[in-house]
C-alpha cells in the first residue's frame, strides 16, 4: 500500500523542506508535531469537510423554489467532488471503492430508517429513492473516506488486533441490530460489551511527523464518533435532515445518539479493513516518503510511547 498519492507525495516533499529545519524536541518540537497532526486530520477530512461546507452554504444561500432542488445540488456536487478527487489524484481508487460501498450500505439503512420514522428529509427533490435523497449516502461515504485516508496518511499499525472474522461478525451484528431493534429486543448493550472484549487490548500506532504515537483503538472510535455527532448537529441545524423532535424548530441532537455513531464507527472501520488490511506494528515500512529516525524494527519514529 502506497502511503501517498502522487500529488500528496509532492505536497509531503515540499512540507519536509520546511519542517525538517525546525526543532525536533522540546516545546517547539511538540508544537510542530501537533500542527502536522491537525493538518493531516484536515486533509483526511477533505471529502466530509467539503460536503459539510456545502450543506451549510446551501442552507444559507440556496433560494427556495430554485429550479434545481437543494438536495439535488448536494448530490451532484458530491458526485463531482468524488470525480475531481480521483482525476486530481487526491484520492486512491481503493478509497473510491470504500465510498461506493458506504453509499450503498448507508442508503439501504436510510431507506429503512426514514420508512419507520426515525428521521425525515423535509425537502422535495428529484434524485431520491423513496423518502431518501441520494446525497445522504455520501454522508456515510464521508466517514468511510476519512477512515481510509487516515489509515494510509498516518501509516497506521496495530498491536493485539482481533481476527478479521471476529470483527466482521461484530460489524454484521451491529448492522442487523440497526434494523431489528425496531421489532425485537435492542442488543446495543451486548454489542458494546462485545466491542470492548474484542478491542480492549488493541492499540493503534500512528506516525505523525517525526515520531510514532499510540492510543487505545476504542478511544479512537469514541473520538471520531464524537466529531460525527458534532457534524450531525450542524446537519440537523441546516435541516439537511431532521429528527421528529426537531420538526417545530432545531434542538441539539441527543447525546444518546453518540452510542449509535460509536457502533456505526465499528461498521465503518471493519469495512475499511477489507481495503486496507490492519498491519502489525512490526510490518515492513510502507512505500513512499518516510518521516523520521528509524527504530530497530525499521519503523520511522522511534518514540512510540509519546
């Protein structure tokens, strides 16, 4: 797996010509590492960030009664963005596959959830299936795109990662529960417990600039789910979709929804592992540019505990 696309490799080389001159240690070195972390996170969020910007912009600027419905504009814009990212070599074909898979999986769940009244899309449009505008699938795809991109941009490796068959069964069970809990008992608590048992010892090791860092994978899932919950509040504020309690005016999305996003993160992550298989910490270095001093395993950035 190449760590960067050709365009990203040129950006990385240009950044190194500046960053390599800066201090590696002390408060300023830590600030450099933190700044690079933020920039890489923003780059990984490229697809989702642009989509969220369009959702906000169309809420404020798109006129009511326009010939092209707002939802259709969002769908066509997301499609055009996807094509531009591929044509500009800012995204890999594998990441495009992830986006397609997420679009299908997400749209299927959207059709069911809107049918049972979990949420609604209040505006009319042309490109839709039942009560679901097709742009909605891209919101799920944005999560998959982010996970796929950070996997390679941060050169993620894992220790104590559970077997792929076990994570696949967990993801399937979570997805089924999103549907079945409307008719039978909600197994959410059992799924949280199963997630904890599978991933309790799993650490994700990621390279920022000069050093490798690590954190519990379960904590990583929670942090990403939290940011998705913030984005969901923006989405419902813009009335891209609304929950039943928001029909007469916007109110913040219940923090209880964080649990649903946490479980969705598991599905998202497992789907990405079919494209970018989890790599152990001692695996050989990835192709492409490297970032720092090499440790005894051949990994760049020996300070793994920082």
